[in-house]
């Protein structure tokens, strides 16, 4: 386990990290093989996390949460991802992308209505932003629309690649309420799965993050009460961008957990696998790959831990511009790239076994590519960084 005191964190953060690491190793890790083979999400086990107090971890106690900060959520992401990164993806899609945005941007009525259910495990959440024709340009090319009709909004459109889509009880959905304003005419809505006009379409078959169910969502005259508008009408872009800065850092913590595990099992394999009468770890070229893996893990760790501090308690409405936007994009860029390199070296060390679907390093490798795509592709992250530097 990591000694967080070396990085300036307190004993409370160490306690949550150690608890989640132990739980994930003992309970979640044994589920990871079946989750990958069968694309199976163990909902019951997910909902039991409420007993640990890590569902709704950033939600204040008065609404049923632990009242911890985004730093704690980052350590949960790291520890859980180390042992079962697919379950961590389910957790983060609900607890970070959905719950944290409702907490930060909702009114007290919305918080009181929805947050206790997330904390108790009754609700699983999802974020509905990406569309079939709007990925990297999720805001500008958004086609989903919401029209005010009396005391409801009527939403029509489709969302694609939605993590937790098949199992979500509550979905935070973005739609254009003033299409003529482009990205500045977007609003956010809290949608319940029972709302008329909402349906889960195809479940998507992915090469990695299997067990983290993903689907397309369809809205056909979906009736959403006006009281479920999150924040102000046409101000959804601020919610999106503020949440995205936090999301990138939490994603980097997810990368860190995966990279740590890849290094650990590669070291173990290098010690046990023998060729030419020696453990392969005796050979300098294998040692060089392990050295590179270790160095990459530690640079991911140092930048991510620093950025966890910087986005902690980020002002509501802040983000999406300026130095914090640049730095979180840099964190996600570096973490995604270096994790993929760690995984590539890990597969190389495992040799033929690394190419087998059944091996853990193979499962991690197939997950790794998404870390250069999700929450903004590598190229979008580069554009953000370059654009900010040139302003």
C-alpha cells in the first residue's frame, strides 16, 4: 500500500485508501475475471458499497453521505482501480460524473430528493453527454433537444457510449434548450429511468472495461419535470466544464491504480518465469522495462496527487478555462499515455501469456486504450494545453 504521508496527505485519507484497497483486493478482485468474460456487472455487490460508506462519499452527512472531499474520491478511484478497474468505472460514472455534479449544482430540493438514494445504494447514476454524432465536440455538435412545455421539458435525442446506461436509475442528461446559441444554449436535467419516453437501447460490446455496462440511451418525447432542471436554463456548459476538470483528475487516479497493478504483476512474473535457466528478471532488458514502468507509475502518481489537491473544492462554475483547465488536461494526457506504455511493457514482459485473453495483464491492456479516449481524447487534451499556452 502507498504511504500517503510522504505526499502530504493526512491519516484520514490514509484510512479511506487502506480500507478501499483491502475491500477491493478481498471482494472485488475475485469478480474481475467473470466480469470481463461475461460482461457482467454485479449490481448487488455495487449496492453493498453503501455499507462501507463510499457511495456518495462527497455528499454531506445530512443527505446520507460521508462528507469527504474530492481527494478522498481520488484515493478510492486509485485503490479500487488497482484491483477491479471495471467496477471502479461503474463507481466513478455514478459517484463522480452524476452524484458530484448534482451535489455541486443542484438546489436543496434536488439534493434532498436524490442524494440519499445514491448514498444508500438504491440509485446508480450515469452521465448522458456523448452522442452518436457528438464525441470530442460533445457540446457544439449536440443534437438532443429539450423544449419547455408547461411544467415539463420534453427531451428528444440519443446518447451514446454511456457508462452505467443499462443499469442507471438516475441519469444526468445534457440537451439544447436554445439551439441558436450553440454550446451556450445547453441545459442539464436529472432524468429518472421511469420517466415516460426514456429507454435503454443497445448494450454495447466493448474490448475493455467489460463488466462496466455501456449502452445507447434514447429519448422520445421524454417528459422531465421542470423542477429537474439542474442549475439555470442554458447554463449547462458551466456544469459540464467544471465537472470535467474534476473528472480528468479522477480519471488520472484510475490510471494510476491500473498502472500500479500492471507493475506489480509484471515484477512477480519476472521473478517466477524462467528462461535459459534463469528468472527473466535476471536479464537486463527486462529490468530496463520494469525500470521504465516504475518511473512512469511514479510520475503519474506525483502529478495526479498534486492535481487532486488543486481541484479539491473547486469553486462551482469554475473550470473549463485558464490554468486549472490546462493543468487537468495535462494530467489526463500524461496519465493516459504513460499508463498505456506501462501496460505495453507489462504485456511484453509476460510474452505469449500476455497475449492470452485470460491473463490479468491482457485484461488491463484492453482497458488501457480507453484511458487515451475517455474524458477527451489525447488529441483534444493536446489542443486544450496548446491553446491555453498560446493565449
